[in-house]
C-alpha cells in the first residue's frame, strides 16, 4: 500500500511542478499558435487607376485602393497599391501588389499578391492567384502565412472592387 501512495504522491508532485513551470516560468515567452487560424477575408474597396509609366514593359496601370476588410482573422481598413500590366504575360493581366489590413486598435499586417486574369472585351475581370504575409505590427508582428486570392473587378465601376482571401496565418504572442 505504501508503494501506491508513494507513486501517487510522485505523480501529484510532477503535475504541480509542471503547472508551476507553465504558469510561473513562461512570462515573456513567445508561443506559436499550434493550428494556424484560417484566413477568410473579404475586402471591399474603391480604386484609382492611372496609366503605368512603363508603357513597354508593363503597358498597364498603377492602381491604388482603399476600403474595408472583414472576416477572420482581422477586420479593419484595407489599403493597396498594385501594378496591373498587360505586356508581361501574353493575353493576360498580370497584377502584382501589396495590401495592408489595419485594425481599429492599430494591429496590422501586410500582404503581397500576384494575380492573373484573361484580357477580354468583357468589362468584368476576375483575377485569381496567391498572397503571402510580408510582415505585421502589434499582434501580427511575427506573422507568416499564405493562401489564394480572388478578385472581382468591373472596369467601368472603380468604386466597388472585391477581393477574397483564403489561406493560413500563423502568428506569435507574448505572455
């Protein structure tokens, strides 16, 4: 009987020591989220397009946009800049850009994206491609991640552009 008591006492002491290490010994330690949260963001924004200065290598547009982003993991202000070129891939728009999502509390993260869409006579364009997390501030300071991006653009209505991002974001936090 005393052997069973000693084993249980040892187990309880081990659990208590582990709890002390976890609670008391981790202050200031960074922890990674084990299962990255799913990115499922929708950005609705207006754009201003101007003729790209490189009329040979790009032959397209410089585009800036602002609006809102909603979804997971963030909601806030969307701001972007991009080059939409027609000369780099035959028969397609090639769109390379960056966007910043800024939350009301100041946390933010920046993405880069690369999209393509067929050049057609239609006024609706549906660019698709990928995005990558470049950096962040606040909660997203060490954020990494990537995924797919799909946009809907009406070339006659620059006030209502939509982009959907789906993928993964990994970030760390301090305790």
